[in-house]
C-alpha cells in the first residue's frame, strides 16, 4: 500500500466524504458509505467500494442518483446546479459549442429519451465525442427501462472512476 492510500485510509468519514463526495453527482452518500469498506489497498479497491455502494443501493436511491445528472448540451453555462465537473466534462466533448442544428438534434433526442425513461441520458462524455453521444442517445432510446437503468449506472461508474483518478492525481501532486 502506498503513502496516498495510507493517508486515505486514515481519514475519518467526514474528511473522506469531503474528498470523494463529488465523484457521484450531488450524491456524497456514496462516498460516506464506501468509507466503511476501508482499508483500500489501491485505486481498484477504492473504485470497487464505490461501485458496490451503487450496485447494492435500493432502486429508488439508484434512480435518484441517475436523476441528479444534468441533461447533456442543454444547460451548460446556464444551470446553476450544474457542477463544475459536469460543466468541464461537457465542454471537453464540445457540448458547449454546438451548431444550431446539433443543438436542435440534442434537444429532440433529450426530450425523446426523457419522455421514454423519465431520466436524463447519461454517458461518460470524457470518453466520447458529440457525434458518438448523439448516436448513443438515439440508439439507447430503443432499450427497455431496465436495460437503460443498468446502462446509466454503468456510465455513472465510469464518470466517477475518472473523477476519482483526478482526485488521486491531485493528492499525488501534493505529496
């Protein structure tokens, strides 16, 4: 176990939650619960703890987590509830620089998706480009509600893993 994980494992629950609470959009309860899985040997163990909390959460808590995510390409720079991480992630995929035609396609796709599933479309935008995101949104609209809930949770875990790596890199820089 390296020094970073020694210090992470030494954190009390509140400090651990402050450090990792933003990994999952507006859902610090995940970090708060994952803290109980200490000690973490490495990044894989830490990420597994977060994923396990989400996977074992009641379905209503999973749906609240999903619904905490913003709709893509709709609110960047306008919505005060959009976290800095979400804003940066959407910008990284070019969702803050859409042409009028692209914006119209995103709006139509977001509305169709929300009408079918009553939740925002979620994809790890840091691993995608805007054309891929649109194609996936349109393709996944054909999924069943259960398939889409599972797909959304898998994408949320990808987002959290990237955010976690960012936190760990920042800790390494400070060390």
